[in-house]
C-alpha cells in the first residue's frame, strides 16, 4: 500500500508542476513576463494556483476525500488572499520570487471567486475516479 501512496503523491506533485508550467506559459505568452497585467493572466493564474493548492493538499494527505481536500485548498487560498490585506506579502514579494508566487502581492476580491474554478472541477473528477478505484 505504501508504494501506491508514494506513486499518488508523486503524481500530485507532477500535476502541481504542470499547473505551474501552464500558468507561467500563459503569462510568458501574454505579457512576456511574470506580470499579471491582463485579465487572462490574472484569472487563469488564480484558478491554476487553486488547482496547485488542491493537488498539493493531496500530495501531503493522499487519503483525504476530495471534498476535504477541496475545503482545505479553498480555505488556504482565501486565507492567502486575505493575508494580502496586511501588506506583508507585497513586502516579501519584493525580496523573493517564491514568496510572490505563493503569497501573491495584493488583495483582489475577484480572486475569491476564481479559486473555486480551479478547485471544484478537480474535486469532482477526483470523486468520480475514487468511486471507480480505491483510495491510495
């Protein structure tokens, strides 16, 4: 059973890397940099960040149900968005690209509605696949 769980975790990490690659590719193709000046870059980046968070939750806790993983991911995303109200993420983002990617820069209430776009389809697909196959 441990080998199956390890493979699942690695698959989730690969999925997270894939979501990040897609987000960076969209930004590079649209804006030519990591800037999110346009709606496409901003909204796709927000949804893909939420998708990365969802698979990240499953990489850490592979036996969680899709709905628990979705709730944790959604709470994390909203917490990070609200944390941006403090100004701390913006300050850290000036010093670290990693901080910028993980914490964001500034609060945008529209982002709160884009997080489910990245989480809900994955949770639905995960629930469907889980019914067809036992959990890792």
